[in-house]
């Protein structure tokens, strides 16, 4: 139906619906799994190389943003329950036109990123095994993508068990690195020659020059590198919507993911800066592995290299899950074809899976061809910033949806601090707005830094918006809400009290 002309159609009948097959503790680890990918280990080196020790400040800022996003998302998920991802909220509170742009951009982001993780796995395996063969490389990438496909066409509880196990493995390795790096710093083990840390508080350099070797402004111009490294936390919301006790598990998981991420990022980064000169960092080798190798701890260097394979597979697996649920959310809100709303008896949105996996396989084949012809570095180098741009839009959408929901509640005569079951701390109500503003500034900085990336990312947002605008004019646009059993719209949950 057309916006504002015939009202909004609410469809309740389904052939099936998403099954709550994920346990509460698995929700937290799935959220961690979406963040700790190969970009964590490889992208961290690039961030340190670009920003120097100031990368620590960048991660602190992003940590505050994550807290704002996750608490906002928890407030939305608990008080207006949906299984269709953040897109349901951007549609409800920001309007269908913005929602379709954000939703399709989020989908395009992961459709390109998941195959790149399969390629990253193949690259690391070639490095670790020493088998420098195009046949081995291609077979490994295809095998990784095939495994991801099989897992995600299975029931959701199968995905939860596998992904939470992979996430636990990554967390254990990061803790192991922290212990080893601390031992190197205090002189318990490692080579006799100490390389020195990244921050030099002595000599001729001031503290500012030492902490910001490339200037303070670079923290904001290159913030998208850090944002993309931390993106994926929103997937905890997608998983929580399918958890067995969402009212209890959602707020707990959203808060705990924030603090655990800060620990898993900030502590290792501090240790890296204490034992590793920042100008040695790069994106060609995992920085954790390079530190172990530099201090003659080659066995642990191999372990740190191998974990990149686990991280890439896990992040790709979680990304596949997240983008399929995002497409499902688009379809249930009338922003994607209706056939994508079909759900199997075992709770899997199968049509969304096949549609998404087909596009991912196309990207993988094109990526492998580009790799063999020497064009892959340019293609996939830009994906990092594109992912940062489109993923940041999703975070902005979550924050602004929470702000608009509270505004509407007040307009209808409700006190949000009394009627909401889970809510943002009343002393921090300014935080979602501040987080949205800071992220917007970072996107503007990206425009100044890389016009090509901005153009590609903008196309992923604008093209779906244009298509929908044309369909609205032709009378072909769907404007529906497809609610599962037990779900209610915002209007039903909070009817006006001041009529």
C-alpha cells in the first residue's frame, strides 16, 4: 500500500516464523563473534600505523559510541519487540524511505564483506602452510564459503552452537596474547632485546607529539577504520530477537557486550603500545603475530596467525546470519520482495538465505578473478572503508530511532522513564544523540578523505531509495508490517492517552 494514502496493512499470517532457538549466553558470544573478525587482527595494525598511539583514544571514543548504540537498541528491542532487525525500528520511527536506504546498504555491506573473509582465510592458509598454489588458494576460499553456506541453511540453533564456540576460541586467544604481552613488558619472557613502546615520554618530543605523531585530526579523519573494526555488535540484537528469554537476555547481553568489547580491545591495544613501536605496524601481517615473532616466540606467532582463520570464518558466519536477518526485516516491512518473508518450519528464512548466498557467491567469484588478475587489492582495500560507512549508518539509525520513540511517547502522554520496561539511564539520555552526531562527523571526514569510497557507499544507500520512490509513484510500493505471533505495533502498544 502507498504511504499515507491507504494506511498501513498489517499481515499476521505466515507459513512459519523465526524460532527462539538461541540461549541467553549464546547471544553475548554471537555479538562478540560479529566484531572479532580478521579485521580485528589485520585492521588493528593498519589503525596503529595510521594513527600511532592515538589509536587508543579512537577506540575509547568508539567504545562510548557502542555503549550508546547497544543501550538504545536494548530499549527498542524490549519495549517494541521485533524479529526483523533494526530495520523494523528505522521504518517505524524514521520512515520507510530512510529505512530502505539504511537496510539495503547494511545488506550490501555484508554481501561484499563475507566473501572477502573467505578470501582472507585462503590467504592466511597459504601463508601458514606455505602451499603457494592458485588451485589450493581457490579451493580453500570456495570451501570456506561452502561451509558458511551449509551452516546458515541449517536450523538457527545449529548456527548458535557453532558460532558461540568459535567466539569463545577467539576470546581465549586474545586473553592469551594479553598474558604473553604483559610478560614481555615486565621481562618474564621473550627476547633479551626490548623493542621499546610506541609512546616516548622522554627526549625532545612532547607528550602531544609522542601520542599524536601524525596529528590529532587524524583520529577523526581515520575513525571509520576503527568503526568498521568494532562493527557487528548490532548483530547481538538480531540474535537476541530469537533468544529464549528476550526481555531478560537482551538488556544483559547488550550491556555485557559493550564492556567485554572494551576489555578485549582496550587492554590488548595498551599492551601492544607498551611493547611494540607503532611505526612497525601494518595490515599485511596480524600485529599480534608480528609481536610474538619479533620477540622470538615463534610458536605463539603461529597461533596468532592461525586465529585469523578462525576469526575470519566466525565473522563471516555471523555476518551471513546478520545480513540474512536484515533482508528478512526489509521484506517484513514491505521494503523488499514479499517472497523473502517465507520461513521454514525449523525457523529459517530460507528464501532470504538463498537470495543472499547467491549474491555472495557472485562476489566471491569476481573477487577470486580480481585476485588472480592483480586487481583484488584495490577492490578489497576499499571494502574496509565502505563497510565502515554503511555500518555506521545502521548505528546512527538505531540511535535516532530510540530518540524518536521517546519523543513520540511524550507526545502521546507517556513518561518514558515509567512506561518502558528496559530503558537508557535517565542521566545519559543525551548520549544517543551525541553518538549519532560524532558518527555523522566521521562520515563527513570520510568524504574529505576518500571520495571514491563515499561515492560507492552512497550509491548503496541512494539507489534503493530511488527505486522505492519510483514504485510509490507507480503505486507498486508495499507498505506493510508483518507481525509474528505475540508481536504488536508501536501504535497498539502505546495508544495516545491525551485524546
